[in-house]
C-alpha cells in the first residue's frame, strides 16, 4: 500500500506526462497499423482493371451409336437340275449289196400366185341389135319417102299450080330415132316456089319410129319430092 502510493505514476505531473506520452505512442501505433492495413485492404477490394480472358472450348457431341449389323438372310440352296441325257443319233444302217438306193427328188417350193388387183366394175353395156340388112334399109327408106309424100300435096303452092310449075327438088337430112336435122336442098327443081315447098314438107312430116336395128343409129337420107299437076308423087333415087 505504501509502495503504490509512492510510485511515480501516482504523481500528478508525472502522471500527466506519462499519460500523454502513452496516448501519443498509441496513436502512432494505430497510424502505423492503419498505414499497413489500408494498402492491403485497398488491394483486396479494388478489382483488377485487366480483363480476364475466358477460354471456351468446343466439346463435340458424343458420337451416335453405330447401327447394329444387318441380320444375314439365309440364301436358299440352288436346286441342282439332273443332267439331261444326250441324244445319240444311231448311225444309218449300212446298205446291203443288194439294196438299191432311190433318190427321191425334193419338191421345190412353189411361189405364191401374184396378187390380183381388183378391177373396176364396169356396168354392163346395153345389148345392141345387129345392123339392119340392105333390104331392111330399102324398106325403111320407102317409109320415110311415104311420110314426105303424105304432106306434099298440102304444101304445093297455089301460085305454082296456076303457073303450071312442076318439078322434083332433091333434099338431104339426118335421121335419128324419128327426128330429122340438117335439112338442106341439094338439087333445085328450077322453081323457087317448089324448092321452098319441099323444104317445108321435110320440116312438118311425121316420120316413123325406128324399127329394131335402127334405134340409136344415125342415117343420112336423100330423097326427091315430085310436084305434078295431075298427081303428086315421090320417087326415090
């Protein structure tokens, strides 16, 4: 107790100086500690300005599992065909000394007949009767002359009769199937009135129809007409 009270720390002045010195030492220590800790803390908290490099790597996908091998299909065995027996042609028999070999001629192939072209169908022609004989022509000519004579008296001009004119003019015309054409005067009678009367007679006469054998045939008729005062007649050449 006496030692404590006599300690220099209990002295008033001495205590104040000691306390101030202690406080200063403590502040220095704290400042020193802060000076050491602050750079360390700043270094830990401040992030690095240098960007970090991120490395990426492509990882290939896992390979697909290989398909299972195909199941082999059993191949059916190829049927073995039995061997075909070869046909052996027996040799021809040897002719005997008394055998006569006859050679039969081989007929040659006959070519087919040539194709016949169809012919155009021709309609049948009408049957033409035979030409009339000379006697038939004479009879037919007489019938035409009679037809002219039947009208000769009607066409005989009165003036010619009063003048006592008579004559025999000759005519020609074409006859076909009862019709006459191309009437012409081939020989004059010497009197114009009689010549004109003969031409008129040939135009108005009624001719007979052609008999068998004359139909379809053309005839050149020559006829004379006689004009007489006593009687009118026709004479053929």
